[in-house]
């Protein structure tokens, strides 16, 4: 009966068995006449790192030891270099252990390395080299520009990793679900994640991030930060001056403009007229010196970018200078003249406007000193008097009408007495009386 080779038995062991358990099985197998005399260990290394490939020997008696690469090219023959590749170095050769190193590992170096021991029968084991390729910091590609009221389409790309990296979009601590795409490039993978989000003007400058996770990063992550660039039409606002402008003053108007992209130029104009000769434009600022009433009118500031235009206006009203003379109370010194402020144009002020004594040129609103309470009392008294006169007149009229009716009734009674005397034969002259109403 042909004995089973120890290498075959080791391959039959389940993968989850630890290296220590496999070593114990190999030691037990060495009791047999055909025990395994060589053992190899699998290696995992990051791309660009250094791999150590070890071959453990048992019962070594000086036989030939050969190490070959995945293409079955001999690297070392009994400790002697056979392949001219300086990245491979023999670092240890003893009766129990043979170890070589491979520097600057790449994915092309991945595969099985053979440890062979030539005795009466050839023994060999394979050390599998696995190369991990961690992702670089992902990049963000703008597939569709973010315009106010539309959608932004962004793609996070990890162009190379092994195994494939895991990508995740984040905004304000919350994950944004994306559409993941995976591309196999042979031994490495390219991964992308695309999101579409609605955007408004307020989203301009909003912070997003794309995170890449990978086993080679040992729990860390590679993060690409991105700020939304939302395009929108400009807004324009003219910052007006404070206070009242009078002839001779200077005017400064500043045009505050926003927009993305920010308009490069702003245009100043005067509605239905041209700008004054003394007007000076510096960037977004309009200045007019020595104002006069001829400068009155509406001034317009306009701005435009690729997504729209906007404008704002300011109506200028220049007041006349005001003349006022203030007499200083007489003093023993006769040389004190009155303080006089001259004006280029006399101006009549409305009753509600007056001059500020502290600033003769300022026009301020005043309140009349007329005693409105007294006037109201007089009017109330007049109304009360009229009402009383009407009441007395009505009362007298009613009284006079009652007296007339009383006298009329008395006249009728006397007329009856006269008629009765006449019938009785009495002298009519005796009963004749005169009544006067």
C-alpha cells in the first residue's frame, strides 16, 4: 500500500485551522517513514513593502534546497542566487530555516513561491504571497454643474485598490446613498460612487466628503473633502448715504454685488440722463463732489453674469442751503456784531420746518406753539351757546301759541252772552264789549 504524502494531508486540512494546529499535525506525521521535510508559510504584504518568505526544514541532511518564484524560475540554489533580481535577498540559511526577502513588492509578484528539498524523494511546499493595494485618497468629479434650482451630480472615484475599496458619501454627519460602480482591471479594481442632490443658493459652499475604507488601512479611512459650488444669478443692493444731502456736499454710493460667479464689472448710470461730469466711478463705488440740485435724479447700478442680471436704484434729492441770522444779546461791548449765515438761494420753509440753532444750515421739523386746547374750548363754548339759544327760542314760541288759544276761547264765551241778552230783549249796548287780542 502506497503511503499518503504529508503535503496532501495538509492541503486537506480546512482553511480555518491555525498555523499552530497545522504544525502539530505535521509533527505527528513525521513519525511515519515518509515524513514531510519542508514547510512554507503564507505571506500578506502591502504593495511597495517588503515580504519575508520562509521555508522551514525538518531532518535536513545537507540535501539541495531550491526556491522558485510563481513562474517556476529558480531564485536560489542552496543559498546561491540563480536569478538576477536584486530585490530578492537570501537573509538566512540554516538546517532548520531558509528565509529570503523581497523588497518593493508589486501585484505582479503575487502568487505561490516553491520551497523544494531534493532528497531520495523530492519534497516541496508553496508559500502564497498576497499583495494588498490600499486606495489613495479618492477624487471627486463634477458630472453636472450645480445651478440654483437644479441638481448637482458628483462622482467619487477610487481608481486602484486590491481588494476593492468601499466608498461612502457624507454630509453633516449623514450618509448620502450613491450608485456604486466596480471595474476589474486585472489584479486591481476601480470603484466609483455617484450621487445626485438638489441644490439652492443657500447650498453654495456646503461641505461634503467622500470616504474610502480598505482592509489595508487597519480601520483608518481616506477622506476627500469637497465644497459645493452652486452657480446663481447676481443680486445688487445700493448702500445709501446717511442723512440729508445739501448743495455742496459729496455723495458716495456703494453697489454691493453677490453672485456665482461674481460679476466682474458693475455699471452705473442715471435714468433718462447721463452721469454728471463730476461723477467718478471706482470699482463698485460712485462718487459725486459738490452736489447741486441739477444732480437730482435716479441712479442705477447693474451687474450681470452667465446666469442672469440684476439692478438696484437710488433716488438723489439735494436740498438748498438755508440762510438764518441769529442776533447775539446786547452786551456792554458795542463791537460784538450779529452772527450771520449767508445762503446762495433764499428758501421759504414750510410752517412745520425750522432752523436748528446749533446748526444754522440744518433744516429740522418743529411743532407749532398754537394752543389747540384753548381753540377747542372756545369752539365747544360757541356750540353750547347756540344750543341754548335754540332751546329758549323754541320754548318762547310754544308759550306764545298757548296764550293765543286762551284769549280766543274767552272771546267766544262773551259772544254767547251778548246773543243771549239780545234774545231776552236786553239793550244791546249794555252787553257790547270790545276785545282786543
